């Protein structure tokens, strides 16, 4: 019924000579300048910082916490988690010329302990651009980091020119090393070009 009354109202306005326009299409998030950080929950903050700082080469900028609400719904209202969830610590690291990474250590009654696979809804990975992917692969293996197949060169299609290799943090977080020193094939076709740390060197 409400929809019928609304349509009748619009028809009346048109008949009376009033201009009726459709809502404007969204132009995007107002004032958006770029990606500030990626947030990742880790099982042990000390282990995570050791890995990102001493193996990957990021720099710790700051840490703070804890945050909790033992009676109300603050945690649910703020970050959509169980109301009795506790953030033990938050730490932010800067990784070269790329986006920052925000690390969380949580406790929660409904906490899942296994990281998602890439094929799971919500699955994810963090990719680091490297100038020499063969050197990066050798370094990771020397550090005892579990690496997947590769480096694998992409030789066909719009991503041709890149080489990739997945690897895992000690607790199972999926990471990737990627390199395309001569660019990728799609760049010659016009249109938007992806932001890259390579361009900041």
C-alpha cells in the first residue's frame, strides 16, 4: 500500500508541473584518498610483531589497548563482535611504501581459531611488492618460512609480466610476494592503472 500511495504522489507532482528526479547515483565515499590500512587478527601479538618486523622488515609505529565492555554492547556496536569480546592489544606497523597493517589480538567466547582459506568467504591475503622475487623467495626459505609453489611467472593475459609466490606466517596467515618490474600487459590498453609501491621508489 505504501508503494502505491508513493507512486500516486509522484504522479500528482508530475501532473502539477513539478520536476521529479531520481536519486543521484553515488559518486563514492566522500573525501576518499586511498587505503589507510588492512586489519588482521593474530593469535599472539608478540609472535606477529616479531614476524612482521624481523622477517618481513616492517616497522612498528605504535600499540594500544586493551578494550572491553563487561556489561553492555559497546564491542558489538563498535566492531560487530561478541559483546564480551576483549581486544588485548592493537599494534600498527608500516611496511615500506605500502599501506599500513593493523594487528589485533582478541579474546572472544565465539572466536574461531583457524584462519580462513583463500576459497572461504572472507578469505584474504596480504601481498608485498618486491624488486627481486627470486631473492625474496630464497630469503624466506632461509628464514624457515613456509612457502608455496613458485615464484610463478605469469606469461599470458592482462596480468602477464608479474611473478608471484604465496607464503605463510607462522600462525597460518596467507601472504604473497609479487613483482612486475616491467609492468603488466593490461597497462598498455589504457584505463586506470593499479597503484603500486614500485611507483614510489
